[in-house]
C-alpha cells in the first residue's frame, strides 16, 4: 500500500472515529443537560404550584378576617349580601358561611343545616380543613372546606395546583403528618407521598419536595426526562452536523500530522544536502567557581517554512532514514568553523554528540582526526558524548571510544541513569565523565522516589575516578546541592540557555569579566 493511500485510509478512519466519538459525547451531554433542565424546570413549576396553594390559603384567611365582624346570628339580608359579595369578589372562594350554632350556617342563600365530620387536618393558626368533601352550600363536589373563628369557606381542590405542566410532570399537595392528599395535578396523578425515598432512586426522574410551616402542607413533584430516542430525534440533525464537522476536522488533522511526519523526511534530506542546520552551544560551567569550561554542541533546524522543529522530533526521523551520521558531520564542521579560533587560543572544549550508529563504526574518528589537523586543534579540545543507548553493543562501542580516548578525546556518557548503567558496565568502558540526567537533577530537594538517586550516582562516579557533569540545572538550590556534593560541572538554564556562536562569545566575555 502506498504511503499516501495508507495515510488517507488512516485519516478517514480517524475522522469516522472522531465523528462517532463526538456524536456519543453530544448524546451523553444532551442527556445530562436534559437532567439538569428537568431539575430546574421542575423546581420552578413546583414553586409556582406551591405559590398558587399559598395564594388560595391566604384568600381564605383574608375571607375569615372580613367576615369576623359579621354577626350572622339573624342571617339578615345585609349579612347574606356580605357573604355573596365576598364570594363574587374573590378568585378562588366558591361559598362563604357563618356558623350560627349547632349544625346551622348562614349562607348567601339563607340558613342551611349541615353536619360536618371530623376535619382531616388543622393549620398552624387553628383552622380546620376537610378534603374532597361534597360542598353543603353549593352543587360543586371535589371541594375543600376551610373553617376558622366560626367562618366556613370552600374552594375547589383544582385551584390549589392549577398550573399548566406537560404530561411528564406529576404533583400532589399533602399533609406530611397524616399523609392525606389535598390536591393532585393532573387530577388523575398517582403519586404516593409515602414513596418519596423510592422515587428519588428512580432512573431519569427528578424529584422536588417543598414545605411551608404556615399551612403545614407539603408539595411533592416528579418529572421524567425525555427518553433517549426522543432526545435523539429532537436533536438528530444538529448533532449529526456537529459530528460530521468534527469528524472532518479530525480526519484532516490526522492526515496533516501523517503528512508532516512524512514531509520532514524529505526536507531533512534537502537540509543535509545544503547543510542548512544551525549549531547552538550550551555552556558547561564549573560548579565550584562558575568558570565556563566549554559547551555542548546542539543541532538546530528550521523547516522550509521557517518554523523551528524540536530536536526530539527531527532527530528520531533522521535516525530512522539514515541521516543522523551526516548531521553529526555537519555539527562538527560548523562548530570548528564558528569557534575554532576560541578553541585554539584558550582552554575551552566543545563536546559533540555521537549517534548510536557511530558508536559501533569506525567511520567518525578518521573524519574527526582530519578535521582537527586542518583546524590546527589539539584533540583535547573536542570531547565525545555518547548516550547509554549507544552502548547496547558494549564490546564494539568500547573499541570505538577507546581509539578516540587514546588519541586524547574525553569520553562522556550522556543522560546517565536512564539506560543500561551499572557498576560493572562503567568499569569496562573507557570513559572519563558521567553526565547526570536532568530527571535526577529535577528531583533534588523533593519528596520524589528518585530524589536520593543522584547522591548514589555521584558517589559511584567518585569511586570509579570519573568526573561528573549535571544536566538541566535550573535553580540556585540545585546548584548549591550539587556543589555541596562535589559535582564537577553543570549546564542548564540556571547558567545559560543554548546560544548561537555570536551569543556564546558574548557569554564568554561576560564570564571573564566576572
């Protein structure tokens, strides 16, 4: 399968997976949003229903207060007129009556005799309430009777929760002590206040319970969220459009990333042919007195669009396609060209990173020797850095570095502690310096499990007669710790970031000035 076609197939699959993931997330989010909306709407509806109940009760209390001054003993025309006027001017009252003693009541139509059973409940102010009673003073049934201070008023149960809801909402108004239900909405709602704990555990069901101490009644409301098929049907097209757009973006991004992975390989080849790399120099400083001992040569590259590419991105690609050795040669050539005069006149040295492939070949050393002869430089001015990964084939690698070490080059193990290091391993290799990896420097003065490892590395190096260089020093506390433990040198942003040749010269001038 061609690379471009494979990338296209992978991108299409990534787009489909991205779109499907977005659709699932939107569906889940919509369901959660529906639950939140249901809770909010039910709370609002419940309060409206409760406010209607309180309004009905307040009107009854006001009705009692207005009729307290009416005697009612004679049930005169004026007294009956007052009763009728109260009912006509009210929103919820259906009848108004004054107790005349015994079972006799004065109504707007005259004296009526009615027997009332024991009330179902009493309010905080002593009023008595009868539920679902036949109104003795009106033809209306399904009536709530309210009596206080000799005044008997009636209203319809439907008034208590007379609000508009959808068919997924149920409400009951009830006495929390006796469990008697005052009103239901809708009227056929089958909702048991005694089942509140069970209702709270019903899936996709919102439950609200409101109480008011003034009337000693509570309101229970429940509402079910819309079923998933309903939610999906209501939001299908917006969700599909969003999933489609996100899938296209995911596929395009995947294809671009795959293309980017492929494209740098071609750009790297062109960059090697034109030697269009830069070399930065990160100072290596004596920890004891701050003198600059030398610098590590670091390769830098900008792609053809002028964007800097991180070494941990392009170096693996260069190793994969066989360009890393050529890049090492370019670093050596540019370093000698840019800083050869400083190396000839001073005590500074430069360290060159050797690739894992060069560690098992005898290719690089002849080139290094000829380059130094042409530049008129002592071999001691170039140190060789090799990562522990380069010592997988320890016997062949040791033969290569022994040849360079015998010629006068210092040999440093880079990123020590992250690879195959052991005491026996160090004893067999012809090396001079251990470079302690930044991970162990970062752990200094922390509670990390690796915080004490650096002390053992330093002690091991001293036991073997090896010098130490700490990488990635960023704080004064780290520098002081390393100084106290006898580390020879260090590098990191605490001293300086990697510098161009021109800025490295300025760094040296400032260092000498201090």
